[in-house]
C-alpha cells in the first residue's frame, strides 16, 4: 500500500519543479500514470489471498478478501493492541501487517485526521477491517481537528480525495462505534490496565484527549509507539517539523510529557528503510524514471512495536514547539549537559527515541509478514 505514498510524494516534488517550468501537460500525464499505478496495485500488493472481486466507482475491478486472517483477532493470550490511525496509504500497510500478526489481539482502531479527514479515515478503517475479514474489530471516530481548533492539515494532495489513492472503494457495511476515539481508548486501557499497547500513526489529538479525560490513562498504557518527529534531522512539512507532529503540536507535547511508556520513531529513522525499484516481493518495475524506491514510514513504526530489537534507542525528555515558525519541532534532551536551573525539559519523564535501525532486518520482517499466506 505504501508504494503509492512514495510515488505520490515524489510526484509532488516533481510537480513543484514542473510548475516552475510551466509544463502542465507533463504534470497531468504523470498524475494520470500514478493514479493508474495505484489503482492496479492497491490490494493485490498487500493481501496474499484473493477471494472475490468488486467494482469501484470508476468501473474497475478491485480485489476484496473474504475471511482472510481472521485469527488475528482471536485468542486471549496475545498482546493487546489499539491502533490510532489516519488511513491513508502507508497506514493501510501497517494495519494489514498488524492483521497478519497472530501474536497480536487487535482491540480496535481509532481514527484521526492527517492523511485525510477524520470522517474519511473512519470509513477507510471500516473498509480495511472488512477487506481483511476482520469486520468485528471496532472502529471509533476521533477528533475532527487539533486541540486548539482550526482547520486540520489534510494531505489529500498525497493520498487522494478518498485517502486511498482515489480508488473509491465501495462503502463498508459495518458502522463506526458510538463512542468517541478518546472515550474508546480510555475504556479499553482501563479494562486491561498495563496490558494494552497503542500504535499511533497520525497526529496525537485522540491520545491527548484521552489523557485529559483520564489522568491515569498514561500510566495504564503498556507501551505507546509513536510514528512522528524528526530528531536532529529535517522535517517533511518544512525544515522544522514532521507531518504527524505538525498536525497538532499541542497534542504532541501533552503526550510526550504525560509520563507514558513511549517509544517514538521519527523520519530520521524511517527514511533509512526503503523498498527499492527492483522489489522481488512484488515483481514490479516502475516506469517513471524519477521513482527510485518506497519509504516505509508507518510499517517501520509497526516493526518497532513488535521487534524493538531491530532498533537502538536514546532516552531523554522530548518537548514540542507549539508556536512560531518552528511549530511542530521535536527536540530531545539527550542528557549530555547538566543544566544549572530548571527549564521546559526538566521535571518530565524521558521517552525512548529510535536512533538506529537494522535496515535488512526490518525489510526482511516486513516481507515475511506481507508474503504470509
């Protein structure tokens, strides 16, 4: 699923160059080609079993899977997991990887804006559960915007108007939970205190609201793995900020200073992991010369959850700038200096920041999951 994400990111960068040259015809051609690449790959790449075919809004066949990997939600002795997500193409890949992991019990998905609007993210989450044969997994809709209000930043210019590369899948039959995302998160973590891990793949608004709703929420979460931030590296929204943190800086700072057991995987690590053009797993060749490979942001953060041994981490307090030109910037105090007085980093609990990654080990693990029958 992540292929279109990177295709489109590269496409956006190319557009910015082409626009300066006024080559609108080339832009339209590239847009059309990428749209076709995505439509052709969307579900055949991720899901190994193909049981029947439906037709999307454009009259094209879309592969749908029936009763695939239903054991991913069964059992009482597996690690309990909640996924807070904004699907989104790359989120979809991570979600299906979770469904392919029999050691995990997926308690539910909560949705947030980011790659698309919260409303569309909810519909996509319901569709993904249905496609994977996991329609019994509850989906709770999250906040429509950031903590401070205002219009949410939505990356539809990357993920398409429907969040899934303009595939326009049929509506899901299942309905969303009647509970809000923050209410659902608090309920599940309180039901299984110390047992539930959370994988956060989008802006952290829902988690901040859960912390505000229940002061003991952070202490009851087993582990919180966050995809976000750019630690001592350039952002991907601007030089200062990464998209998920930039989407709600206030929420991110609430979460990072909550005292929860946090591991955060920034784009300084995820951009080290790439499927190259010659990807034997898919036997696919890209026809556009400027596409060299696929960054696996969300899948890498999932691997950090289940295989932390493939990463090294640095511990320290993380704060998030909430205003000005550096809004969304994540800064880690590595503990290299003993401060003479208190500052915004002191008196807060440290978190684990992913520092290095075993690229081959992560790629092998992703391949193993996605090629699993």
